[in-house]
């Protein structure tokens, strides 16, 4: 058989697989791109409606007063020295609290490249690092505690579940995440919308948190940060 015929035969046999592979790559990059794009548009348009922070009213000093008072004590009690704050947003409230936390390593991560770069230029030090990470699909660093405030509430259940599974897979010790204990049924939404979520309820099923830190949120009284020890079998990623 000539070289030309051999090539034709190879193409005929493998073209369908190459085409499927190409489609898969396209779909994956579209999904990732679109996730980042949605949050970039929200940030750029200040669609979370706060003049104090593009990360929204929840990231202001007033709304974080209660957790800023409780976090240093909790982290000290748990012996946390390395923390991943995902998503870190614009670092608006954490920048004043961080010195009190006495961490040896703080990693702020967000899906928005520009935001992370800006944080890094303004606040980066030898012990304070900012990196671009997608909580749903990137490998996350192993730390003592992952703080995940106000992110899962903006993701569809399918992606939220993958993000929690991803955090479990990092082999970090604790997860401290936004939860609304009075919510009975977790509703599905489009990426970038918002609804309250209870991480004890399906599909997360994390069970009762070891500790619940109530936030000082004016319009949603049971907004809290729940503490879970990881890994939790119910939601470990495949
Ligand atoms: C409402 S802000 C909360 C920021 C911060 N946790 C706070 O308390 O101020 C939500 C942030 O989640 C980020 N985000 C959304 N999906 C993400 C993902 N899959 N991985 C990492 N960050 C994400 C957005 O870019 C945005 O900065």
C-alpha cells in the first residue's frame, strides 16, 4: 500500500475520534471561558450593587463586622496557620483582618485573572499570595482551612457540588463556607445569579457543621459560615 493510501486509511479510521476530541476540547474551553466571562461582566458592571466593593454589599466592613470579630478566635482555636481564601474577590474586608489572623501563609484565589493580579500588586508579600484558580476545576493547594465565602450561592448546583468535591480532594483539614441553615430546599440557578444555599441539605449533604458563625447581614438573618472537617464522604469528587 502506498504512503498516500495508508494516510487516507488512517484518516478514515480516526477522523471521527479526532472530531469528537476536538468537540470535547471546544466544549471544555467554552464552559471555562463562559464561567469566567459571566463573573468578569458582573465585576466590570458592578452588578452586585455596592459602591464600596465590586465584590458586592456582602464584602463591606458593615456586613463583615461579625465574622471579623469571630474569625481570629476560631482560627486560633483550630490551630490554622495556612489558609486558602477562595474566592478572595477584591480582598476588601480581608485586608484589614489578615494581620490579626497570624497566618504563616495566606493564599487568595479567584477565577478573575485581572482581579487577582491587582490584589497581588497591591497586597502581595512573602506570606500573602494571590493566584488565579477556578474552584470547580483547578487543583487546589493543601492548607489547614479553606474559606469559601459567597461563592457557591452564585453557582448552579452541579458546579457547586464539583467545587466542594474539589476542596475535599485538596486534602485540606477544614472547610469554612457560606451556608443558610434555615433553607430546606436548595434551588438551581444559572451561573452568576444568587440564591441562599444550605450545605447540610441535598445535593451537598455535609451534615451538621462543627461550628456556625452568624454573619451581620441586614436582610438575610441566618447567613452564616459553617465549619466542616474534611474530607466528607457525602460529596467527595469522583
Ligand atoms: C460575591 S464575591 C465574594 C468574594 C469574597 N469571598 C468576599 O467575601 O468578599 C464572589 C466571587 O467569586 C468569584 N468566583 C465565582 N466563581 C468562581 C470559581 N469557580 N472559582 C473561583 N472564584 C470564583 C467571583 O469572581 C467573585 O469575585
